[in-house]
C-alpha cells in the first residue's frame, strides 16, 4: 500500500481550573467541588439561534487542540428523555409536571455525565442548561424561589453564552429548517393566540424578556446571533480561550 501514514492522535490536554467549582444552592451530596477540575461551558438560546451548530464547531476545534469533550443538552437523559418526548406529544402535561420532567432529565445528566466529565478534567459543553428551563417555567407562571431551590443542584458554569436572535428571525429560520412550528416552542399551551405563528412570536418575546432578567442575575455573555456562523464561532473561541487561561471575559 502507498500513501501517507495516519497522523498520530494528539494527546488529550487537561487545563485544571484555578478556583474550585461551586453549586448554585444545595448541590449534590457527597460531591467534592475541588475535585471538579474540568470546565463547563454553556451555549444558550432559542431553537433556531444556531446553538447546535456552534457547539459542533467548538467540539471540533477543542478536540483538534487536544481537549477531551463531553456534550449534554435538554432531553438527552437515558432515564427519562424518551418518556418526556412521548408525554409532550400529547400536549396535555401540566406546567408543574413538565417542569419536574425536565428537572429529572437535567439531574440525571448532571450525575452521570456532567460531574464525571468535570472530575476527569474534560470540557463539558451544554446545549442549553438550567436557564432555558427556568425561563420556560417563569413564562408559565412558576414560582421563582421554588425554581431556584429546584436547580440549586446545578454546577455554576465557567461561562454562559446566550445567542440572541430576534423572534422574527427565529420564526423564519424555523420554517426554513422544519417547515413547521413546534407546539411547545410556540407557547400554544399558554393560550397566547389561536394562530401558531402569532403565538410563536409572542412566546419567544416573553422568553427573551425572561432571559434578559436572568442575565442580570447569572451574568450571561450576550452574543449577537444574527451574524455569520464563522464570525460568531471566532468570538466564542476567543472567549473560551480566555476562560481556559484564567483571563476575565470582556
């Protein structure tokens, strides 16, 4: 056989955190924060904001640099994701039941993917985190103190980037990709409008308002999601490099 030999795989790089991780509240019993030496990066934003594309590009970049990565996101728990998907198809879940379903999904991933990844020194990338769950519940009238206590188990990320895209742009992107709108992402359970298109715009506007509120509390980094994919990704890379080197984000 002829041809070039395969390039040797680059060894994984572990860049330990300079300060211990902490939890938003009560945390997980028995977990020692000082042993969570990896990094947790969260990409937030509505469906159609480009989150998944950016995470895919970031994973390729990080792994090409030698970092081991773990990816998590909503409805990816092996414990309840299939049951949650089936329950949502009936469009009959109460707000509290839906909230607890998602909290269970998150808790399972936290225990079995996020924490083990951080202990191993990996880069954990979350395609949405507790902030989307809280924003959805707040729009539906859930008590904020109850939600903060519920998600007190969550690890505080190293950085949270919110891809901000106007509802009018989101609806165009969603139609272009799926040729339809999702019942829950349109807020049809809230009775905002009988027209799904109109309900989508109203619901996403309410979600954006809640994210702006949460941003003041949790310190998201707002990223303009209307720009070209490569421009957004270059900005995210610069900011993640700052996180890894311990520099403050600007």
